[in-house]
């Protein structure tokens, strides 16, 4: 006997839950890729993507995952030997920096570890020390999905401005666009990358590179630009085929159109952010109570530094693995694995799990995950404060 049979729930930090409406929009015969409905629809997708990112500037669309958008951003902005300052707060920031190194960039990594956000004082110091302005770009991650930390992107822009430093600011928002508040233009971000499969509720396979005019000026002299990743033809195609440097991702576009209808035109971005914030708070309230009588703790201590899209939790020795197995096989929820590097002194990777709460997620889904975790802790005899669920329900009751 198992209680896992029934509709399975993948509560990992991407791919996220896809709305049935998105899937239904994709279920159709292949459209004409040269003219007509599909071509007209793409013209409506671009402005909505800009709204989600908070920009009046440009969005280039690619057929790839998030890693592709990293390479697109780097190759359009830089030349071999250019120096970039990489702000590491987990696997994703560090890996983006490694990709930059592999492309021939000179990487200066500031590694803030797996339990902290970017320390702005350290960034300022590095920028002020660079009196010759050799640093051409700062690579930041708004939410590092491996640690679930949220960085202060606007604050990083402040460091550049205070140092009167001309480097570009590039932000990886793959985990959190449409979940955590973000304003590309108001926060002075020059390049932002994101993917289809997290906050945007569409299957993996499309990614987006947002860039402003300053970044486009960098592209004019960048020697890493390649024909496929070049963002120029993708923003102002003289014919539609060039938007995607080949065949359009036809069915993804139908799915994305529907997802953007839901996010931008039906719920509205501020309400989407608010929903994510309340659901995240409910999760954190449960963790806090469980932790009062057991080993449970959120990886990031301060709530203001946590993402509303994903939470990395330490459940005590070996318990992350045991709970993930229990949740999947006995309860019907798959939780996220921990990624390398989040364990530190006195811990192992098996202590951790990640809860994805991004995108098409509501109160009953989050409460279902939390109830499963509390039942799992009881079943596996993991000590915990007994009223975590009540604390989560109180958050929901007060917000709803
Ligand atoms: C998911 C993610 C990536 C990688 O995206 P892929 O689609 O798996 O290539 C990069 N950065 C962040 C912050 C992410 O959350």
C-alpha cells in the first residue's frame, strides 16, 4: 500500500508545475511558421515579457535552457580576456563564472559561501580597487537556487554607482522572475537572463536575454559574439525566421502566450509576487516551529534574504534524504535534491532538501507539502515542534 498514487506533485525548483491551460494551449497541430497566427502572437509576447522584467528595453528569445542564456549574455557583452567580477552565493553564480572562464574571460570570483547573500561592502571594495576599470561586467544572481538566498540586485547597482564604475551589471533571474520582485530598469540592470520553466510556468526549452542600450553598445565591440547567440537579429528581425535563428519553438510559444496571459493580464505581477511572498512565509513559519524542538532550520537565517521561489532546508543528519524518499514513495510529492557545496562543517548533503514554491502554486499545494513533511517527520521519528502546520495556516488565514 502507498499513499503516493493519485496526482503526483513535483515540488522542485524547476521545472515548476505547468498549468493545465498552458499544456492545453500547446496541444495543437503544427502552425504555419512563416505568417499568420504564430507570427502575430510573438509580437504580443515580447511586450509582456518586458512587463514581467520591468523594462522598456530589449528581449531576445532563444531555444535553450537557462545555461544557454548564460552563454548568450556573456558572448554578446564581452571579448576574450575581458575581466568580470563574479558574485558567488551558491552553485549557479559560481558556475556562471566558470562558464565565463571557459569562454576566455578573466574571472575574479568573490565567493560569499552557501549561507550568505552578497556582502555589498566587499563588492564596493573590489570595484574601488579597480581604478583602471579593467572589470567590464559584474555577474550576479538574484536568487541562487542552490542555497535559496536572495541577493540585493539594486544594492549591487548602488556599489557600481558609488564607485562611478562603468562595468555592466548582469543578473541571473532564472529561478525567480515572476516570483520575487524585480525591476530591471529601475534597479539599473543592464542584462538579465531567465528561462521558461520556473516562474514563467512553461516547459523547459526557451530562455530570454534582456538587455539595454548600454549592453548593446558593448555588443558592438564584443569579439565573443557568434552568429547563433547574437542577440541583434532576435530583436528586430527583417523576417520572422531570424527571431529564432531558424525554426520557431512553435508549441512553447503557445504555452508561453497562455502563461503570460495568466501572469500579466489576469492575476497581475504585483499579485503574483504577493502570492509567492505569502506562500513562502507559510513555509518559513512551519520551519520555524518545527525547529523549536528539532534539528530543522532554513539554510538562510534572515527572512529578508530568502527567496519567495525556493527554500533550502536542513532537516538534521541524513533526514533530508530520508524525507525526500518518504515524500516521493509514501506521499506523492517529489522535493528538490540539494546541490553540491551547500553542506559545510558538521553537515552532509543528505541533511538537506529543497522545496520549490515557484510559479503555478497555491495555498492547498503548499499546505499539502507541509503536511506531508510533518507527517514524514512523525513517521521517521525526526524530532520537531508539533504545531508547524498551525503556524503555516495562520499565515494563510491572515493573508487570505
Ligand atoms: C535553474 C537555474 C539555472 C539553470 O537553468 P537550466 O535551465 O537548468 O539551464 C541557472 N541559474 C539559476 C539561478 C537557476 O535557478
